[in-house]
């Protein structure tokens, strides 16, 4: 309940966005230790915010906590397409695959470009479907296209 109240107080106030993420990271650490709340989703949001703001020390702390929670930890190299994708737990490699899926490439073609086996690409696509909540590859392409349009405007 206190977490919700704090979120409501800080939400929508750009001057407090970074402090909100710092508080959320600290709360996630306590929640992870105590077994309450949704620390993994909180940490993913914090990680995306810290990475996009260039706060690598704080981002590294989030990665460590995500690892301790046995959650997917996005790679440091490369950048996730958007903080929204990072908040869903999409890794940098999955974001690379998503961009190529959106271009209409097959798993084999994606694998050749990224030096991956078609089976590995298939697994990345499966995880993207699960993380984005869409049913099939064409819906994944449509979602990626909408996101790309939003980024351009």
C-alpha cells in the first residue's frame, strides 16, 4: 500500500522521475528479500530508465538484482529499442531480432545477419511473442511497426 501511495505521489512529475526510479529500485530489493510485491517488473522499469539516462552504476545494481531474482537480464552491449521493451524484459539481442522480423526477414536470414542458428532465432521469436503478449509473428511485426512509427513522430 505504501508503494502504491509513493508511486501516485511521484507519478507525472518529471523532476522526480529519477528519484522515483531510485526509490523503486530500493523497494524492489526489499521486496525481493521479503518475497512480496513485483520486484522483477519494478527492476526492469528501473533498468530501462537508468540505461536510457546513462546512470550505469544504478543500471548495474538493477542487473544484479534481476540476476538474483533469476529473471532475464538484458545484455549491456547494444541498446534495447525503447524503455518500454526493456520494461517487458526484452533483451538487446531480442530487440535486434525484433527489428529484423519487422523487416520481414525469415529466421534463416536473421540468423545469417546476426550469426545465430535458425533455431536460436526461433527461440528469440518465441520469447518475444510471450513478452509482448501477441499471438503470432504477423502481430509481432505490426506491434514493432506501430512502435517505430511512434518513435519517429
